[in-house]
C-alpha cells in the first residue's frame, strides 16, 4: 500500500472527496436532530436555574416566617409585662410610681403595635413570595413536560441513527488516515468556514458546487485532469470533477 507521500494527486483528491462524502452524511444526521440537542440542554439549564431560584425563595420565606415567630414572641412578652405592671398599679403608694408603671404599660402597648405592624408587613412578603414560588413551580412543570417531549424525540432519532453514526465514525477515522496532515488542516479550516460543511465541491453545470460561481472552461479541464489540487478562487473549496470516483481522469 502506498504511503501518504507516495499517493498521486488523483489519489489525494479521491481521498479528500471520500472524506467529504462521509462528513456530509454525518452532517445530514445532525440536521435530522436539528436544534433538539441545544433545546434539550437549554431546557435543562432553565429548569436548574428555576430550581435554584425556588431554593432561594424557600430560604427567604423561612427567614420571614422566623421573623414572624420572633415578633409573636415579643408580643407575648409585652402582654406578660402589661399584666404584671397592671397588677402593680393596684399597689402603688405615690403618683411617681403610678406614672412610671403607666408609662411602662404604654411602652409595651407600643411594642405590641409595632410587632403587629411588622407581622402584617411580613405576611404581605410571604404572600408575594408564595405567589412567585407558585409561578416558578408552574413554569418548572411546563418546562419539564417540554423537556420530556424533546428528550423522547431526540432519543428516537438517536436510536434510529446510532448504528449509522458509529459506522460513519469508523469510516471517517479511516478516511482521515489516508490524507496527509497539511491537506487535513486545509480541509478542516474550509469545512468549518461554511454552514453546509462543504470543503470539497464538485463542478456542476460549469460552476462550483459550493458557492455556485462559474468555473472557466480551461480550469474545468485542469480539474478533470486531476494533476494538481485546485481551489475555487471565490470560496476556497477544493474542486473535483463529478466523475472522480467512477471515471478515469482526462488525459
């Protein structure tokens, strides 16, 4: 078997075109999958983000509820003090003691009012957070349903194409081994530059099969001779004649 350096230009062109055909077939499977892999990943990320948001809201809700418990505790303490001071009022011996106890009772009543106000404010926060959480939970459920549908669609496609993809992957590795490193670098660079992944194009109806710009007749003859590697002057794709895999080169 000839080494890479011993291969003729024609052999190299055939190897490049065979690689392109395998890559194109592989790309067709990716087109079949469409945006499903990206959509699945995006939905998974969105659900994870919503879950974290729910965790944060739950933590905030607990803090507010703990605050309410604290205010309720303060109210009980104030009520106990008011009861004690009220009993002491019956035992006062002078106006100064009476005024001092009365002032303490008023202060505790103000503490109760303030705590009740804080509880009411906290309850509004709880209601708002519960509403936000309910909306987030509803959104999570909707996204999970979408995710299940997308995953099932992707799973079906993978099940139908997995065998073919593995076969193409083996063929791709074998095809790349036939081509020298310099040509592979050029091939990969050109392939990556175009959405359709075409790096090696056939001449079809006197035009480049990649960019569809006209190829001069003399250039077409040179391409058909397969004596040198010729790139399209418009798009940079390697050009081959349509019969490269089935016909002999033009002499």
